[in-house]
C-alpha cells in the first residue's frame, strides 16, 4: 500500500474519490492539520496591539482619512 497526499483543486474530485472508495480501490482518510501547520492568530499576534479606548481609535481613523483628502 502506498500513501499519497493530494490537494483538492476542484470539488468534483471529491466525488470521484468517493466513487473510488466505494469500489474499494482507495481509502480516504481525513486528517486534521497539525498544530504546527495550523495558523494560530491569537498566539502569533498576542500583545501586538495595545488596548485603546474606542474614541481614541475613532480619532486616529478620522486623522488618517483626513490626511488623504
């Protein structure tokens, strides 16, 4: 038995794979991505921004918008 990893480009391929599996030609295993390959946004960017009052953020956005005018 050989193991291959494939990327599904078109959803039609899933149906084809299911058909091959029903003929017992292949076995489809759905594995969850490992933690290393999965992007952990909360860990990656934790502490990147400081908490600010909504009014301060609003003022900064208005300043940025006005700079373009």
